[in-house]
């Protein structure tokens, strides 16, 4: 019960925090922190319309159940005006981990006296010890196992996740409050990069956690020669203009890693947008990039399954020669007439060529592939149907464009996805782009059939999912609502 009371009351302290300037309270985070999360809770609360949400109603109801004595008026006063707690709610909240055992949270103090009054209220509720002065700091504990320490600038909470009690965390809290800037996270490149971002939540992880997250989020874009241990990254989450966006940004910690990233980035150009307006009305997923074929071939061969597939295709078509001729925009469409994901979608791939010299070898391909039970027939000028194991694949060259497609795919549509056309300017700012048309996928029907009625309304508000990258070391995933004037976080809550 005590912890429920504490969480209810401490909700005050995470309702409204914002901005990001370097101040003393941020120095309480040690340089060797394994996780640092900067949260702009003021922005999040406003975007979620917390004051008018079900969560606010639930909080008010829980306060009635847990607040003892005559303190309800004072508690509600803190809820209605969080500045009364003495915390500067114009600054961000930082949550951090030291190793895998200790968690902390640091906030900026606005009025030291008001902080003491707030803690004394918690004391009356049996949730905190009375603040005691020690070496210039006011110290105590919350719910018996969380240490707090504060002065006129900083308020720090610290807890052991291994249940070691407050004696150890009290000592650590005192040490962290006395850190010199050179020994704090505030002196690191990661801190500077975090504070360059004004998203609602910005996260940095290091060590094993960081490597695992980097590998999961960015490894597909990274050169094979790079070691994830030589990279750092921050992750950003933001809710704005009918969108929820997750962004990962990496950087090299060594000169070698920086050089590898720079070199890999040169293999991607900015998308020209050549294939945006030839999209079929049946297209569910559109992927675009601007690449050099020689690099793309090497990247594909890093995947064992793709390498084996390329080897199989070599029996019929000199696919490597074709890929080496690619230089420029590349696009892939996945199509489905009814949005049914249970059946394999049709597909069309387009690629801009620097030359089509490989066409001179087509007759030789026709002759050699017969030995493998494969046939290739002309479907027009430089267009062919390849039949293998009962399946047919189409490919050909029109002008300087190569296409590969399934038998029933629709080619050469005319801007069939209006919402994709609306992204044209954004697409042309990036080097890699995936657009998923959620409206065409029957997710609402799936939710109804699966008995997940609570998902029907939010799924019905979705329009699309976008994954994009403006450079090799950055990727953004965005979920978009149909109503750009609505906030995703408000819809979620």
C-alpha cells in the first residue's frame, strides 16, 4: 500500500518537465552511467491532455483511497500546481542507471524550502523520512528503500535494484551530488548529442545494452567491417502533428569507425524520386533508395539466404552483371488487391541503370538455362518471362530502367497511393525510405476477429508507417494518423 501511495503522490514530480540546458542538477549523473533517459514530461503531459484524460481521473480516485488525514487539499494542490513541490518544471527529468544494480533520477530544484515542505507532507503520509542536513546536503529516504538528497540546485533519487537498502545508496547519492563536471555524464559527447535533440524522450545506452540495441536497430545499415563496440547511439521518441516517431542516431567512437561510416554513406545517394509516381493502386509497401549496384551486391551477399538465391538465379540470368549496372534510384512495390497479408504479395522492382550492356548476353542465357529446366521467352522489346519450377517471373529493360516482377504484378501505375505522393518532398530528402499503407491492410477486421476490441478504434485511426534514413548512421520510424491535427499520444491514452 505504501508504494501505491508513493507512486500516486510522486506522479506530481513527473507531470511537467521541459527544456534542456546544462545545469548543476545534470552533473549528478556519473560519466559511466549505462543508461540515461531525458524526458520532457511537460510536453508529454500536454500532448496527452493529461488533465482531461482517464489517467487523471484514476489518479484523483486513487488519492481519495490512499491519502490519510486532512492532507487531501494539500495533495490536490500539488497535483494542480506542480511548481509547489519546489521542482523546476521547466527543465527535463533524467532517469539513469549505474551498472545493472542502481537506478537514479535527477531534477532541478526551483525552491529548496518548497521541496522540504513537500517531503514533510510525504512524511506525514508515512512515505518519507524527515530531511536531515549532512555535509551541506539535505538527505533522507522514501518508502524505506529509496534515498533522496537535495540542495538549492538539484534533487536526486537513488535506489538499489538488488534490495541492498539505503545505507549504500545514501553514500552513493552524496558522492553523485558532489561530482565534478569532468566526472559526470554532462562532460560526455553523448550528453551533448542528447541535448541537441528536443524530442519528448531521448535515451542513451552504453555497454552490452547499447551494443544490443545498436545491432537490432542499425546493423542492417552498417558496413560489415564495423564493430558495434566502436559505436555509440541515442534513441529519440517524439509525438507531433499526428505522428509518433522513433529515431536512432549513431556515431563512431574511434577514427576507424568514423571513417567506415563516412565511406559507407557515400554508397547511398539522395533519392531522386523517379519511381514515386508510377505506383500501382494495389501497392501496400513502397521501398525506395539511391544506391550503387556494386555496393548493393556485396551487401546482399553478406546474407547467407540471399547469397544462395543469387547463386540459383545465376543458372538463368547473370544477375550479378545486372546488379553491377545499377546506379541511381531503386524502388520495390509489394502489391495486394485486397490487402490480404496471408497470401504472398505481388512485387515489382525498378532500378536505374548506368548501362544495359548485359542485354547482349540474353541469347546465351536462353541456351544455357535449358540444361536446368528453365525457359525464358520474349514478351516484347527487351522484356522477358522466366519460367522456373512452374513459376513465372518477368524482367526487362525500358529506356534506362531495369524491372523485375512477379507474373501478376501491376507495373507502371500512375500515383496509385495518394498518401505516398504527399510524401514526395520528404522522400527526396532521404537516402532510404519505406512506406507502408496501413489503410489498405484490414487490421481493424483482424482485431475484431481476434477478440481484441480495444484495438479497433486506435487501429482505425492509423494511416501509414514510414521508415527512413537521411544518412547511414540514422534511421527514423514514424507511425502516422489519418488526422494530422490529432496527437498520437492523446489517442493512445
